[in-house]
């Protein structure tokens, strides 16, 4: 049976479309877009008053499987994604064993096939075991369908290794996704270095630890003429460096996370370990710079850095708690509430940053609504107000700083390859 979506506001950034119309889906493709469509033996969904966009893509998640299934599984993580309106995820390689070889990649893909919620595109490790010493077999990883390479969470400290990684990845048209942190500068830090860290008696992470590696990796990308994607930028200087790199035509892209343009270091006042993230929550000045970067296109993508941790891992002293929060089920509401409703970005820009641009950067052949395209579609109620409730989250872990927060904008239908995988 097909699916006919009626009367929705269709927004397609690729084709510069923002209009009310119908979409007919047959099997896994968009068969027709137009007014007053009809079809036999087809389920009808009335999207009047709703916003219909290409399926959302999160290019930075940690699904924890294999190895850390007590935090999250591919099943629970992809189910959370569907509830959050995401139709495609790109999972980072910091699993156990590390996703640095085709065997682990094949396991991840087979587990996702069983889960059958959303598309899953693995990211392979730059270095074997994420140790930063020896390059993974990049040709083998490319043949096993990875869409990018990253040692995310374990920044590549050796610039020569990063140079060779970029040169080798360029041969296979794979971007390197860089976690920009100088660990000699950030060593022992648990939050942004500043007045609040001093007040709380916590060791700070200086903004310089991010800035120097952003600058280094941009220079290596320039030298090698390679593609570089900078993950989860958090400070104004990073935005400025990337803006300059783009202005001279370098192949540099970047992302930021909802928590970094929503929360500041002030959120840590009560020592809530669900505000402990890396890079850390910074200042209002940094938030303003991130919003400017989102508005002017310097920041290409919004990604969650979904990092589930079990309650027992987070329910410890702040210094001992792991970095990371979940984000798949709250990202859309935060983007609508904090960016779209406040006039920072338009709905078209939301589609660019949460669907079209991630698809283009990673070569996913998605991110648009046009005849013949894969039917990955997210339908959003832009006016629905809702409260983030711990008991309603389907992610296996509940480590969110947004529990209890009132948001506006929610996915009400998620369609993957023509199948309804979530319906509110």
C-alpha cells in the first residue's frame, strides 16, 4: 500500500520550494508531487497545518553497539531517532571493538537491518583502535560502505597522521570529521574555563584547546587540498576561522549541536552531570557567534552528538562522570524553539542544516523532496508545544539536561523509504 500525504506545507531547500501541496509515495519512492492528488489502495495522511520536509539526517551520533549495549543499542537508538523525526543517522566508530575494519561495519549494518527503523550510515575510524598511531585500512572501510572517517572522542594529536589521513581519504572522496581538542591544554578539565569553573572549584577546559586544533586542521586541509568536516564547534573563534577558510575556497564544513547554542556554562551551577559535555558549554558570546554562523551559512549542519550514558555512570561526582548527553528526541524541538521561532534561521535553513547539507557532505543522495527521490520524509507540527519527560524518552539512556523543558515543534510522522516508522 502506498501513502498519500495531503495538504501539507512542503519545504524543499534543494529546489527552493515552500508551498502547500500533496505527495504521493509508491513503494519506497516519491511518485508524484502536486495539488489534489488521489490514488487507489493508498493510506492517506492529512498534513493540513503541518510542515513536510525531507527526512532529517543526524551526521553525528553514538549508538554504543557493539560493546556498550547497557547504554544504548542500535534498536533503541534508531527508535529514538524515528521519534525525533530523523530518517538517517551516521554513527561514530568509538565502539568495542572499534569500527576500524569491515567486520565491525558489517555487524552494525546487520543489526540495523533487524531494527528496521531508520537508515544507518557508519563512520569508520581514522586510526586503528582510535589510538592515533596507525591509519586504519581506509580502502577496506570504503568498500564496506562507510561515509566518512573520524576518531571522534579521541582527537588526532599527531599532525603528520592527520595529514596522511586527509591525503588517503581524498583518494576515496571521504571527508575527515575532526574532533578539535588539544588534550595537553584540556587535560583534566571538566567544563569551560572561566569564572564559573573557578567558582565551582572545577578544572576548566580553555577555549584555546579547541581553537588551535581547528586552525591546525584547516591548514592541513589547505595543504592537502582535502575535505575536512569539523565536529561540534563551540566557540566564536572556531566560527571565525571556518568562515575565513570558506571565504578562500577551502573544502571545509562544520556542525554545531543544539546544546551549544542553547545552554551556557551557567547550566553547571548545580553540578548536574547531564550538563557535562565535550566540548563544554561555553558563554553567551559564543552562543551569539554560533547563531550568527548558522544564520550566514558558515555552520553547515546541526548534529546532536547523541551520547547516551547509563544512569549509574552519570550518578557520580562531577569530576568522575563521563562527557555526553542524548539528543535525538529533543533536537528538532530545540531548533524550532531556539532558532526558527526566534527568527535566527528560516524553515528552509532548518532543512538545509538538518537534511540537505549533511546529505551533500556525506554523499547520501537524500535531503530533497522531488519526484523519484527516496521517500524519506519528516512531518512536523510547528506549533505543538510539549514538555521533555524522562519517562517518555525511548532512548535507553535518559541523560538529558532538557528534561522538564517546554519546547515547540515536534515530529508527528516519520517515513523511511516509504514506510511509516513513527506516528505520534
